[in-house]
């Protein structure tokens, strides 16, 4: 079945530094990637939608200059949290759809726990 | 626009008892509905989905859900709870399985009592 690999699983960084999270579709071409943020004991909040080769579409209230999304190929999308601050600490999850995802549609990565200290 | 309401942020059932997790949706167009399960510090795993056709949908791990248009509901059930079912469950809706975003409910944490 369709698999999305997300790395790293967890990361700790110092305040003011940048962190990059990668999502790779291993066995299908991800035409669209979604990036979510999840606070403890809360639901998933969509941050942005990216189509391969195009600029990401950000949800209202999400700072596009802070959360840089790149979807340069059909198998890789990255989320870079720039100048991270403690309030950016959260669980980030990517999801992909495309050729090969079949009837399941959306395939999710395993998530990245970001802690900013 | 689509929205999802999950009644009950926490549900506790005894092992072997019926599991019922409620989901109601709002959609201006025919919806596609999903149930996902999330274990701690992990991504989401698809339990089952409704797109078109049969309204009673069977999923993995013994779960099933019934799409009831008249009630705008898509409740998740399992006849007999197992300890391994303890997790967070999310109902989600999208107007089209394509490049449309999923809209999630707030989630229900299921606890199984031994």
C-alpha cells in the first residue's frame, strides 16, 4: 500500500534556529501534500496544501514566512520552521494523495514531535 | 463548507463491551467520510471510509460505520472492545477524494477498562 515516510520522528532545537521536516512518498507520486499541526490532546489543524511544483496554499492565520513549505518533486515535500520559538513546539503531520494511493486516498506520515527550548 | 462534530471527547468502555463513537457532519455537497485512529506520538491510520454505494462500511480491526444521510451521521462501532483499541479516533470529511483537504473532528479518546 501507499506509504509516506516522515523524518525526523522527533527533534529538539534551540530557540531562534530553523528545523526542516521531510515527507517522502515511498511508492507513489504525491501530487498533493498537506501539512498539519496538532497540539496536545487536540485535533489536526491544516497548515497548508502544496501541489508539486507550485507554491503552497496556506490556511488563514498560518505565517508563510515562518513555515516554509517546498514540494519540488512528486516524492518529497519539506516543512521548514524558521526562527523557531517555544510556541512552535507541537506535533507536525504530513499527508499525501496522488497516483497509487488508491481508494484509501490520504496517506499520513508518522508525525514529527518538535520541541523548541 | 464542511464540518465535523464528534460528541464526547472521552469514551470509556469495558473490555468486551460495545464501542460507539459518534460523528455528525455538515456538508453542502455529498460528503466523503473517514474514520482514523491515532496512537500516541504516531500518525493517523485509516480505519474505514465512505465514498459512495453501500452505507454500512466495514473497516479494519472489526470496526464498522454506517452513513445515515437523513441524520447526517457516520457513527463508528465495534461489537466487542479490545484493550488494543485504546487510542484517539478522528472523524473527517471532504467533498471529494482528490486534492481537497480533510476537515477533522476534535477527536474522541477511547479508554478500555479491563
